[in-house]
C-alpha cells in the first residue's frame, strides 16, 4: 500500500509541477544543450538532472547527456539520449591512491583505446544532437555544461575531455559555449575526508590555471576513423565561459535538507536562464532579462581575473505531494463518514433487515416441527390392559408407565423430537442470513456494514438486533422452564384429578377416556415444549451467527480504520517535511476542499455514487481482497473526480491565501491581508535562496548579485515582488516567464569571488599541503605550471 500511495502522490506532484501551456516557448531552451558528467562521483547527479529537465523544459527530449566514468561497462538501463563512456584503462587498478590522480592525467594521452572510445562516443553524441535539430529555434550555438565533483580524481581530465568535446561539437555548430559546474561535498565527514579535501584543492588549483586569460592547450586528442591523430588547440583564453561552485553548505554555513539535490536543480535553472527561448514580443515587466556577457563582465576584477560564481534556489509552490496524500486521507475519511451515515430504521425494520423478526423466525421454526396431527396416532398404541380401578389411585406418571411402559415416550421421541432435530440440522443459518442481508442491502443501499456492526454488537447500547434476539432467547428459555414445571406438576397429579368423562361400571370406556385426556394434556404440553425448544434452537443459531457476523464486521472496520490511520500519518508526515509556512493549514484546508468536491460530485451523480461499481464499489467486498485493491479504487476516484474539482485550480498565491485564512470567517478582520502574505513569501524566497558556498568574508568587495524569478510575470505576486524594495535594491532583478500556476522560484546568482575567498579552500588547503609533503602526487603537470597557492 505504501508504495502505491507514494507513487500516486509523486505522480500528482509531478503533474502539478509540469508547466502549463507548453506553447509558450519561454519554457523551452533556445539552443541545443549537452550535459557532460565527468567522473564516477557525478553518476548520482545524472538522473536528477534529467528528471528536472524533463519536468521543466518543453523540448527536453532534444537534450543530450554524456557520462565519462572510470568504469568498464556502459550504464545499464541508460536512456537513448544518455551516452556512457567507460574509460577503465585510465584508472589504474590497484594503484596506490597517492598517485592515482596523477596516473589518470598522465595516462590519458597514451591510452589509444580509451581515446578512440571517447572520440567515437562524442561523435555519436554530435550526430544525435543533429537529429534533434527540429526541436530548437536556433542551431548556431551549442551550450555545454560540464559537471564534476571537486574530490573526484577523474576531474584532472576536465580540460582534455572538454576541449575534445568542443572540437568535435564545433564541426556542427558555429560556437560552443562551455560552463563548468563544480560540486563540493562538505557535509560528509568520512574517513577519506582529508584526502577528498586535498583532491578538491588540487582541482581548484587547476581551475585557476585553465581559467586564466593566458591559458593555452595543444594535444593530439582527435582521431580520424583510421586512427590518425589530429591536434586539439586552444589559444590564450579561459577554458570555460563561467565556473560555478556549488556546495552542500550555504553561505550561512548551514547544510540545507537535500543540499546536493538542490545543486542539481540549480544547474538546470542556470542553464535555462542562459539559454532561454526567445519571443518576438516579450511581456512587459519591470526588471531585466539575463545577459551573460554583462554578468561575466561584472565579475572581472581590476587585475583581469574573472571571478567564480555560486547560486542559490528557493522554491515556493503548492505542496502538491502533501496535498495529494492529505486529500486521499480526507476522501478515505469521507467514505467512512458515509458508511456510518444513512437512514435511521425502526427497531422492527432492523430485525426484518436481518430476517430475525418474530414472525420470520417463528415461521422458520414451525416448519421444523411435525404437524400435531400425529399425536392422534399415539391413541392407537397398545396398552397393558390395566383396569381403571387400578389406575385411578396412581399419578399420571405411574399411570403412563402402567399402561404403556416407555412406548409413548419412544413414539414421541422418534416421530417428533428426532424429526425436529433432523429438520434443524438441515438449516444453513449463515447462508439464509447472507441471502436476507444481500436482498435487504440491495433494497436499501445506504445501509452499510457499519450499521450492521452496530446493530449486532453487544457492547454498544444500540446493538438492537442482537439485543432483541437475545431477549427473545431469554423469553423462550423462561417459557420452556414454565412448561417444564407445568409438566412436572401434571405428571405428579393423580388420575382421578384429571378431567375426563367417567361412566360407572364401564371400565374399558373409562380407561379409553383417560388415555385420550392424558395424551391431549400431557403430550399436547410436551408438543408445545418441543415447539418452543425448536424455536429456541433457531434463535440461538441466529444469535451465534450474528455474533460471528459482528466479528467479521469488526475485523473489516478495524482494518479500514487502520488503513485510515496509516494514511493520516503519511499525510501529516509529508506536511511536516515541507516548509512550515508553505505547509500551513494544509490538513484543515483540504478537508474542506475535499468535502466540497465530494458534495458537488454527489449533487451531480447521486448520494450513493461513491459506492457504485465504477467508483469505489462495495467496500466490504473490497476489504475481503488484498488491501491495495481498495486503495487502488480510492486513488482512482481521488485522481479522476476529486483533484480535478474547481477547488484545486487556483493559482498558488490564491491557494496559499485561502489556506492561511482557513480558520477565519469571511467577515473576520483578522484575516491575513494579501499584501502581508506576499511580503512573507518575498522574504522567505530571499532567505531560502542563500548561495551554496560559504565565503570567509560575506560582503567581499567583488561580490556581484543578480536575482531572477521563475514564474508567471502577470501574477499578482511577481508584480508585487518587483515593487518590493525597488528604491533601495542594489542587485539586478529579473523574471523568466513561465506560464504556470503551481508556484514561483527565485534563482540567486552571486559571483566575483575567488578560490581564496572560500571557507572550503581555507579549510582544505592544510590537508593538501600535508598530503603533498607525504609524497602524494595530485597533478600531471609540473608545479611551475600551476598557479601559486593563495
């Protein structure tokens, strides 16, 4: 059940986050784009980046991904647009870690087979990009995003692989704009932390080298089909357009929840910002669009050194995952409410509903007892010939024994008692009860197993059906006891006290008259006792079956309530995992929205629509099967009939405002004003968009910032945000329009800092120095070619 519910919530969340109106080409990228992941440590970033782009970019199917790893085989289950390039021979197996990075760098140019594989893979990627040309507005430029981890030894190959890719892609495009994204993992304090930190510093030194204005490169990396080598040349210029450093810790020194996963999303937003689709006539809005040349120029120091960049991303959107689980729970709860409601039947009608009313069970009992006509046959039984004069002084018990011995008793037992017993054994009370209930529930579908449980439960004051049956059992028991006492008294009475006609001197006639009176009185009473005993057996069997039925209902109700409890816990947990402000009142607000959606559905389709077969159906029968069967039906109704209702179609600002005031009446002046809500949203976006790098000097002099909203430019909140702090704003503020109503995002770009400004650099440098002194070789070039440690 858990997996099914989580999948439902994830699917709804993904659908809600999908951009509406994909005809708006600003939700598409303008030029072809390639994401190139280098190193084994970047493998975990591939799927999140692909999923994020698939969710946000209308032409995401035309994006190509490559992964250069130190493995020996291609990645299983890879997508058609993902090329895995395993270069196992470049990672010396069993080599001591003190020289492994250097070995990868120096061995790259000598690994003919690996170079050939890399060339072929990059050419295949180039051909694939060409096949996707129809998906892009322009084919003049290619955007290449290179993604590495600072502590991955394979990042020593970044210049080589990047320049080879640029050369091959350059055969199809007029220009290739390249950006480097360096992921810093500071949060994990493993045993290898010191070595990882030293590896990170070695790479940052190399970043400084290949980002210097006079960086040049010349190596025979490109290969023709017959193996002929062709030089790859790069003349005095920084290798990458911009270098972004993204840590799992932010500028406040905090480790955000899923900090590295946030970095993957930041990469995707930056690539969209730099490569957004163009419109001939953009919607007018205050603020400016992103200009890469202007941004880059703003990062340059007086010495000509181009600064590094970091970023932060804040998202405010309807908490769709939590909403899906919450609505599913409230729908479940409403199902139970409806199962518990229904018409109030009279006590007599409740008994008839089960078929245990007095008339029905009396008739059923009567059918099991032979007709009293056969009592007359007892009068033909042979007597012992005892004279009346001898009988009249006896008790009736003595007289019966004197006349018949045990033959009367045997006759009655055989023809009445045993016959009734056999008839009772043939009753299938459970089947009869099921048939009656099936018929009754078909006639009155609003009665559910909740009602049947209440009416048959002894612990509930309103267990009227079982109570009535048990009261009837008590009545019958008392009646049988009364007859038994009457029989005892009758048997103890004397013959001469029995009323019958006596004729003097007519002995045989008097005996015959006595016999007739005796059998009528005594065995007539015994027959009445047998009828009551038979009825008692029937009632007791029905009572036992009602108790079994009650337990059956109890188990299903407990199972239903347990499922509801699990769903409630899951919904509450999903709400608690989100931001307190964005998730406020989700549970209470969507209780109302769900109830309203259900009310509208029932007004259109009828009060019992939920329990019709094409909706949820018979809950009791579904609970007889596996639990997922019922949950699957519930999810289907929730997805098709509830989440599509008008109450779920509001913009995120309006929805958030409604939730903020869910406990406030319409006329209450304490309701949260929209302006205050927007101010809170604005401040929260600003706070959560803290950049993902920690600098030694938070306000360093080269700091340059630009901030961009991703959302509907025409929305009230975006308009409000551009007016907020407008007079005192020091940073550039823009908006990338996306026609959607599920939320808004804020991307914070900050650049102009250098490696020595980073807390990571200052903390890790000591490890680098220590490992170098210990004999570790991190570089494949001479120390003199590297920039000095700062």
